[in-house]
C-alpha cells in the first residue's frame, strides 16, 4: 500500500514495488491521480481516494488492502509542505502540515500494524526528509512534521522488532517532482538555486527514492530497522 501515490515519489514507488512483484493499493487524496497510477500495473492492483488525516478512511483503506491480498508493505508518502518561518506560520498552517505528515503517517502505521502483527511479518517505510534532520529556512512546520516522522519510525521499530515488523524511513533531499515545483512557485524560489545548492549538482529523481524504498521494503533489508536513510546528493554532508 502506497499513500500519496498520485504523482512524484508515490507514483514511482507504486510502479517500482509492482515491478518487484507486489500488487499495489495506490491511495491519494486525489483519487483520479491514484487511478492513473494503477493503469498498466500488474496483478490485482487497485486505487482509492483517501485523506490520511481521517481515521475512518484509513481503516477502510487497510481493509481494502487486506481484501486485495495480504498487506506486507506500507509506504507512507502522502505529505504537504510549508514555506514560512515559525513567526509567520499560522496555527492553521501548522495543523494542516502536521495533520497530513505526522497524524496521517501515525494513522496509517497504526492500522497497518493491526493487520501485520497477527502474521508477524511486515515492512513499513515512511517518507521523511532531510528537513527532519537539519533546519531549512522558511520550512518551520515542515521541518517539525518530518522530525516527528523520523522519531515515530524509530519508536515503531523498537516496539515491534520482536514481532517480525521492520520500520524504516527515507530522508530525501530536494527531488524534482510536481509537489516540489509547486512549493518553489509558492515560495517565490528559483529551482535552479535549489539545484546549485546540491553538492552533486542536480536534484534527485522520484525513481531514485523509489529504488531505496524498494530495498527497505524487501527481505534484502532484513537486518535494517529503525533507520533513516539519507538520499540528498550530499546536502547534509556539506
């Protein structure tokens, strides 16, 4: 099951995991976008319209996944951004960003675990960000929300490692996706300036993040849990 599967990292991840042999439940608040993602996927893949902040909708989504097959992998990609410093961040913006990024990830993990734990098998991969590891200008609510995702990932990992569940997260840097381009426009920033700040000299691509998620979801990462894998072109190393 992949949330935020309508575009960018989510769509790339759905395609990559399907190529790995998984049937996909592609969920997005934009149901038509999720449906486009599932076009051409192999197996009994389905799409769903879901607001991850809504516990009832999340519960129904897990039930859909269990009817489609056996939920073995959850990837939480759904997220929203912010483009203000803390002094300029309204309560409404704070709650909106934390609602999707932190509450949504929590709810999806909570109800996916209810399905995974009786089978003592499952892999959860949350999409955090380098913004959860370092401070970024004019991203106060976003940084806080992604820091919460990293901490939640580690808590789930230690709580359920003895029950056969692994939980990890990826921390992308700036990825060239429709979502990032919208944020850049909203903030009045220059995409070329974002490229130039990357030591590697370019932005990341959704397929590169999907490849890392594929690894963490797979049995090849059987000794990996509680990790935050940084994929940022050297940004946090510089």
